[in-house]
């Protein structure tokens, strides 16, 4: 069943609404995505361009001869991957207001994968509010630890 979802950048300058018809998403490991995000991979939701409504359009740059990427010029949040001439595009999972519903169903650009980062379940984990140094900085700055 199709559902409307919302998302945007970290600072709130760029916002969107999109029609979503499944929870399927994917991870891209290609070197272009690694360089564009500074991460080892990026999580994307592929959608029809016509299903996305922007309250304010993102800035875009040609990241290669075949595509451009949308981002917020104010805070730098990566928002899209848009293949030239395609009627579809990718939205970054982290930019959704409720990213938790999505599940990875495939990998793309697997030639660039960093295997050690795929399964990190065995690593020690700490919540932000349990780290006294970070918690104190947030409390001093805004009076609470953010969501």
C-alpha cells in the first residue's frame, strides 16, 4: 500500500514529501558514493521522480558524467542521486523523518565494499546519552540530548 513520507536535510532548509510503495531499500558501496558522502556506503530508497514533491529544491552538482546529486547548500546533507535522463531517483535513507521502516534488500557498487563494515553486530555499542562527554556538551548547548 502506498504511503506519503516526509524528509529533508539536517538544518530543515530542504524538505520533501514522497510516495513510497514498499520498504525495500539498498546500500551502494561504489567509490563515487563513498567520496560523495565520506562514508563506506550509503543507504538509498529508489523512487519515481514524479512521486517527490520538494518544499524547497536542493542544490545539485554533477558528480559524474552520468548523474548529479542533490544536497542542502546550508548544512551539506546529501539528499539524492539522480541518473541523467532517468524517470527514477534515489533518496538517502538518513534524510527521511522516519527511516526505520526501510530494510536493505540488495547491494550496489559491490566492487567498493568494505567487508568489515557489513556486519558490526559483535562490536561494543553505546547510546549517545550514555557517553558522559558527549551528553554534557549537548546539555550545555541545548539543555538536552537530541533525538
